[in-house]
């Protein structure tokens, strides 16, 4: 039996990947510039979160280059 933490991480990665795809499909259906940008940004964010979860890294050890690090 797999570790419950690993199973939950894999579940979350799947959710993020599906959300990214949903936003990409939304942007393809709705060509309004502001909405395209919003959909693109949300898809990128979902992919970023999925990648982070997939690596299993502790977010506290990830360094942000420049800007405010309070949201890291």
C-alpha cells in the first residue's frame, strides 16, 4: 500500500493538470483579449502548482528571485 501523503500529492497534481487544461480550453473558446490573458495566467498557475507538488519539495525551501517573497 502506498503512503497516503504520496497518494494525496498525486491526486492534487491530477486536479491541477485538469484545471490547467480547462483554462486552456476556455481560452480557445473565448477570444476576448483580457479573458485570454486571465485563462493563460490561470493555466500557468495550475501547471506551476502541479509541478511543485509533483517534485514534492517543501515550498519553504524554494527561493524566489526578486520581488516580495512573502507569497513564496
